[in-house]
């Protein structure tokens, strides 16, 4: 019995899906099913009751799952300790990121990481915030890059940066002519917001209530890229993190207006399991990500002012 078979079994159980467990291990669903059958034959017991939908663990399966989880944790710690002694930067770093951070920073970090450490690989997937928390807690990924990181039991956050928030509108919008804008000037505007379950939407709604500013929410989306496209066609305005629009401002596709009082900021952080022991590769990836995200990438609002 090998460690890969045990890991497939644990991933199938944790995700409550043979297809999802297979995908996590980059094997076919058939191969994942065969791995579980192999484990059952080796132990001479049935671990999963497949007659129910969704499947359930037998009592033997529950005992096996709890024991194998501990075994995998011990294996990971041992492997990490051995690699640390050799100072070898190798292995896979599994990362999940929200779309806006991923599109603007992660690709640059991934390329630089694999260039510096050719024996290491970085695997990135873009997820909604709630799924990132789940993926980190279930050990589907090593690191989660997220905005407005919330305190969660069993998790730790490494701060990355805090981003200015700016008003974003089309270049021909009347607000685009302002050098700076008070939040009150947004009152009554057609506004393109984030979905209500996202932390960034909750923070902005709270800020609007505090300032007694009411906007007309005409559209709601779950990601910044779609919001920007709606702004470009003149559907409304929005408040977005400045780094996510600086390329659009450079190209003249959007205008970004700084707020008169910079109270609004978007914090970005890396979340990981509290007692997770980082491999040397994960340590180097975190260092590089912090370096990448702290580099000045230019100010969209600053360039706007220079062009005037």
C-alpha cells in the first residue's frame, strides 16, 4: 500500500466525491475508484457504502479515514523536515487565489518562482472566497490569497498589502473630471456592486451607511473584471481597489478618481492552516509573493493627474 493510494482515499472522503478526489490527485475518476477498491482489498473490509447517494463511510471507513489523515500529516511533516535539512527547493506549492489578486499579481509571481526554482512547481486555481477557506482548511491547497481575511479558528493570516480604493467610471463620465471626490458626491449614482455575500460588498455597504450615502445598485457581480466591463459600457460607476484598474486607466479605458479621505482600503493576506509545517518551496513562494505584491506598480490616479 502506497501513500498516493491513501491520499486519494482521504481526498475522496473529504470532498464527498470520487470525481473531485480524482481531480485533486490529477488522476481519472476510474483510477480513484480503483485506488479505494485496492485499499478495501488490502484491509479486507468495505470502507465506503456506495449504495447511498451521496456515499457514506462504513464504521471501518470512518476509523480508516481518521487514522489515515493523521498518517498523511505525519508523512508531510517528515517530508518537510527532510527537505529542510537538504535545503532543497522542490515539490509542488498549491495555491488558491481570488480572481482579482490572481489576475494582476499571481501570474507574475508564478513565472518568477518556477524560473528561480526549476525543481519546484506552483499549482494555482482561482476560487470564490468561501471556497478558498474550505480548500485551506481541508488541505486541498497550502496557501490561500484572499481579501479582507477573516479570523477563522485553526487558520493563520500573513498580511501582504493594503490597497487604496478609488472611484472607477468611464472616461466620459462627469465624475471623471474631478481631481478628488467626496463620498457624498456618489449619492444617487447608478452603481455596479459586488455580490452581497462577498466581504468587499459588506465593507462598502457599511461605509455607505456610516456616511449616509445611498446609491442605485443597478448590477451585481462576483468579480472585478466583470464589474470593469460593465463600467466600460457606461452601465454605472463603482469603487474598486486601485491596483486592479491601473492598466485600464493607462489604456484610457477607465478613469480612476481618488477619494478625498482615504478611509477605504482593501487588505490582502495569505491564509494557511495554523499548525501547517511549510516545505522550503512554500517558504520561498511566500517570500516571493510578498516581494511581488509590495513592489510599486504605479498609481492609476497619479497617472491620471499627470495626463491632465
